[in-house]
C-alpha cells in the first residue's frame, strides 16, 4: 500500500554554517556570564565572535547591505580583544586606560569603509597577523606558570593560547585567499572560503572557553625582574610557602593557583614563582604536585584505590595524576601500590 503522505514535500530549514557557529558561541558566552568566576573580557570575546559569525551569515548568505558594511569593522575588533583576553589571563592584569588604543583598528576600518578602496582589504589580514605574532611572542617570553591557571594542568593553558594565535594567523591567510579569489575572477568562491575560515577561527578561539572556566583567582601586579640567583629573601619566602603547604594542606584544593598561594603569602604572583624557580630549579606546579603525589602514596599504602588516592591528593583528572605520579615515582600508581601497600 502506497504511503498516503509520500506526495507531500516539506521545505527543510538549512542554516548557514556561520549562523550555526554564532548560536553556539553566543550560548557559550551567555553561559560563562551566568556562571561567573571567569575573566569578563573572555566572555566579551566569545560574544564578539558570535556577532561576527552572525554578520558573516547576513552578509554572505542573505545579502544584507548593512552587514556587508560592518563586516570588516567588527572583524578588526576580534584580534584586539583576543590580545586583551591574553593579557587578562597570562598577565592576570585588569584593563587599563591605555588599552583603549586597541580600538584604533576598528575605527580606522570604519573610516576606510566609508571611503572604500583596497587598503582595507590589506589592513584586516595584516592586523590579524600582527596580533597573532604578538600573542605568540608574549607566550614565548612568559614563564611556565600562568597566574590564573590551576596548578597541575601541565602545559595545556599555554597550548590553548598557542592555538588561538594560530587561529588568528590562519584567519589572516584566509583573507589573503579571498583577495586572490576576487583578483582571479572567482568571487563565487568567497562564501565558501569565509565559511571555512570562520569555522577555523571560532574553533580555535572557542577552545578558550574551556580554559576560561578554570580561571578563578584575582589578578596580581607583576614584580620587577629579580636577580638570576636565589637570595636570602627567596629562601625565607620558600620556608613560609613550605610551612603554609604543610600546616594548611592547601595542595588538597583542586582549584589551587599560583595567584591564590601568592595572596595567602601576601606577595606578587611573579615574586613567588621566581623564588620557587631560583631555589628549586623547578616551577610552582611541580612543587605542589610533589606534595600531592606524596599524599597519594600514603593513601595507596593504606589500601585506597587509585581513584580515591587521586581525589585525596587534590587532582581531578587521571591523565594528570598518572603523568605526575610516574614523573615523581617512576612507576604507575598500580605498580607502586603493589610493592608498597601496608599489610
């Protein structure tokens, strides 16, 4: 029997890729604002990315003239806001009046948009490339510990920021690709290039949302560069840190950060990080993890499971726990427990 409904044809709703990404990024930005505890400029960056994706969809897929006009102006604000987000995260500093200079890019783009011409087509990718290089250079110069990142996360926060710099660089390349497509007489390829480029950019910047949820501590003002060798003040500060970790067992806090420890010791975060580096030759993350793994060993020796020992030590993920346990003991938790468990 023939299906009585087979002759009906219903139009399917097809959403452009930039519009889908706009909805996703907008949801992430709203979620971050409602949950709180994050760097505000990061939520602002996600909101700007959502707006840019929406403008791209309206301009390229729906032919809205206003969106076409605003497209390069809002695009110029993205790398500037990414730099400010990097400063708030890696340098843990609040916005300052001179940060308003980063608004020059969108304003110049607006002025050039009124006049038209090819200068704006070159300015956008060059700006993205410049900010990508600036973030990559600053990341290279920053020490291994980011003040607002949870201790024990390894190099993951730095990798995320490196990915963001790479996404900005790829966006610059895509803009040059668009210019080449137009110059070659293939303007029909422009929407496809923009869709792909937008996806790459938003995917790279979107990874920042995952890191931002781990940022909890307030900013600290960086101290002046210290001398290269350990001083008496360094050893005094290290003694205070050791006493704080032993008596208060702060390492049990899975959200412990360099900034939190520095605040408890009433010193700048950079000062504490430098003292640890100069006196131990290691970083604050590994120092704290040594306390955690020591506690985990005690728990395993008493007969606790690996998961129980991990949580008791203040570590939330098994990958981080196994990595640090093997680094310190040379064995996996199971191997260590098989030879050290108390009878």
